[in-house]
């Protein structure tokens, strides 16, 4: 499993609009092949900052499947105009300890 991590800096005073748009957009991502689950959390210290965590079965499910899909265009339309700066997205794998 792969965890997508995105720090989302939303333009100040647009947090409520972003959250409403994300409520709609989450139906898009959750319908994609390889999607496992997600969570969106808001920062306590910087209320216009969010972290999006999405678990995917494979890296390609996110980078090729989702990002290369027609539903991704709707995701972009709903959400991308809220970000400043545009988020960096990284992918992580679980570390198996002892």
C-alpha cells in the first residue's frame, strides 16, 4: 500500500468554501481503482493549512490511474483554485519494524 501525503495551503478566508468543495470531491477520489481510504485534517496552528492522506493499493493507481483519468479533471476544477502555493505531493510506504 502507498500513502499519498499532500500539504494543502488554502487561500486565507476560503477555508469554508474549500471544505464544501472537498466534500463533493471526495466522492470522485473514493470511486477510483486502487483507492483504499482517505482523511483530510485541518492544522490547529495554521487554520488555512490542511493535510490530505490517501491510501492507494499501488503508486500507479494514483499517479497514472487517478491523475490520468477524466474524473481527475473534475477534481482539479473543484479544488485546485483554492491552493496557494500549489501543493507538493509525496508518496510513502510503511516501514516494517522488528
